[in-house]
């Protein structure tokens, strides 16, 4: 990922368009970083990209991906869960019950 690509991705926001799917970043070591983590540590990420392969930094991102269905994907820096497109569990404010995405409820057809 180039600095220009990183900046464009950050400016575009945490969701891919069209569709509004949540994105996350992938480091050169294969770790996942949440959009918010990269944005909060942008200077370190940019410095790591500038240093390239010669640098020794876990902040060097090589690209970004959409988290389609991995409900267990976590941020390597914070340990927090990274939002997914289709594996979300939402609270139903009306009756306190939880609703689940159609994919979780029905599995692979």
C-alpha cells in the first residue's frame, strides 16, 4: 500500500462504497488492524510505509480488506473485535432480544 492509497482510504472512511461494508487493514506480517487503530496511529503507519521493507515496524500496512463474515477477527493492536458485514449480533431495543444476520441464522444454503 502506498501513502497515497492509505490517505485516500482514510479519507473515504471505515466503510467501502457501494455497500457500506466494514474495512480493516492488513499488515506486512498478516495481522489485522481496525480502521480506527490505523487512523489513531496514522503517523506511525505512514512512517512504516515510507521505510518499506527495510523498516522493522508492525505498523506497515500492505492493504485493506472487507471483513465479510469473520465474527472473531480482532485488532492486533487493541485486541478489540473488528466489525464484520454479515456476522453481526445486534440488540433489539424493543424487547431486549438479540437478532442475528440472515447468514448466521441460515448458514450456507
